[in-house]
């Protein structure tokens, strides 16, 4: 795909790759069905975003920037969401949630894992 874009724009593929890997909204991997973005800006970090991220990574067995093996959840970090007054802030499928704690975050993401697990089990049924 990068080569195609490079040829279409008449720029080297290395330049297209540089842009695609620099900006947070571009990804070289397919996204999961659901996306959870944890703000790691100063205000959010000071108010517990690091613990939220750690809990999500532990619970789902992935690191920031990865997607669960079932393709259900992508975990992403952002340097700042611009919602410092709502710190800590987490974005669930495009919906910003502010002043959210670790347990509430895990509760919001839990159904996504259950949905993905249900669809995997359904596919495996005869």
C-alpha cells in the first residue's frame, strides 16, 4: 500500500512510510473492533493515567499500541487529548470519558472482550 501511495504521489515510499509512522492517527496494523485511548499528558498522568494503562495492559495481555489476539480491543496512548480539566481522560470508541478511574475503565472495556470472545466461540461452533 505504501508503494502504491508513493507512486501515486510521485514521492519515495520511504517518505510515505515516515509520514505513516509519525502521526498517531495512521497505523501499520489493522485496528481492533474497539479502541481505547488513554491520555498520557501531564495532567492525566499525574491523576492516575499510568495506573489505568498498566491495568488495561495486564488485564488484556497487550501493551499500548497493540490489539488483543481476538481483534476485539486496540489499546492506544495519546500525548494529550486537550481535556486536561477532565483528567484522567480515556477515549472509548471516540467517546471521551473524564475523571475516570481504573475500575471504571476496566468495566467499560470488559464488554468488548466478552463480545469478541462470544464471536470467537460462535465461529467455532459446528
